[in-house]
């Protein structure tokens, strides 16, 4: 079945460092891909998404490109801030309708001043 | 602003109790979802509903049931709570999703502890 694999955390960075969080997927066809973020004490919120191969999603300085050759959707940001500290989830839209999502395990990011 | 609310942020229950978790959305969404979130496991789908009175099992439905009597409200029921159901429970809603899928909107979560 479909699945999502994320790099294990926690990821600890200094402010203004470059961020990469790896995400790979296994799926039939070409599902839509998502990154969600969960700030401390809150639910998840959509960060960005891509709906077809070679699409680049971007938001708040974060970017991710849908790579069908490597079945990857890595999250990147050029210069992280303390306020980016959160848990990041990669997800894909499952086949079969109903807009179901399959999530990765999540990667905790801690950014220090 | 779109909003998904959950009845409690924190809940402590005893083993064997019947537990109700309520979720309400104000976006007139057809789809609603219940997940549990555990460290290292991400979010796992318990049940979802695509219309009033309609429900489908997710990946881990055992020990849970759901109810959707009104479009805006989706309830998760633990018939007889057990300690292994201690977890964070997240509710989400979305429109049906076209070919590319629509955003799921999440509530703030309920952290349930079963003693």
C-alpha cells in the first residue's frame, strides 16, 4: 500500500541555518503531496502542497519539489528562524477518494538563537 | 476564518469508562476525520465520514466507534477506555477533494490520558 517515510528527528539548527527535511513516498500513480506543520500546543496546518510531478510548492520561505524520479518531496528553507520550531509532517493523498491522507512519522525541528 | 473545534484540550479518564470526543467544523465540509497521534508513528486514521450518518473505518478502528448525526459534528467514542488509548486525538475536516485533493483543516487536539 501507499506509505510515506520521513527522516527521523529531532533536527536541531541554529538560527539562519539551511534546513532540509527528507521525505520519500511509495504510491501507485502520482498522488498529491503535502507538508503540514504542527506548532507547539496546536493542531496541524497545511504548509504547502504539490499536485503533479515537477511542481514546486512554497509558503513562508519553505519549498518542496515533487520529484517522481526519486519519489521524493524534500522540504527546504534557506534560513530558519526560532519561530520555525515545530513538528513537520509529510503526507500524500491516498487513492480511493474521500480525500484521505497518509502521513509520515513527523520530524521535530528545534531552532536555537 | 475556518475553524475546527474539539470539546476538550485535556481529558483524564479511568479504564473502562465510556469516553466521548466531540469535533465541530464551521466550513460546511462533507468529510471529517479522526486521527490519533503518537510519537514516532505520526498520524493514524481511526475513522472518517463523508456524509451525515456515513462512516468508514480507517487504519486502526479497533476499540473506537463514531457518530455523525449532523454535518458539522463528528464524535469519536471509546466504548471502554484502556490505557493503550492514551494519546493525542486530532479531528480534521475537508471538502470532498477533486482530482488533486483539498486541504484538511485540523482542530487543536485532545490529549487523552487513561489511568
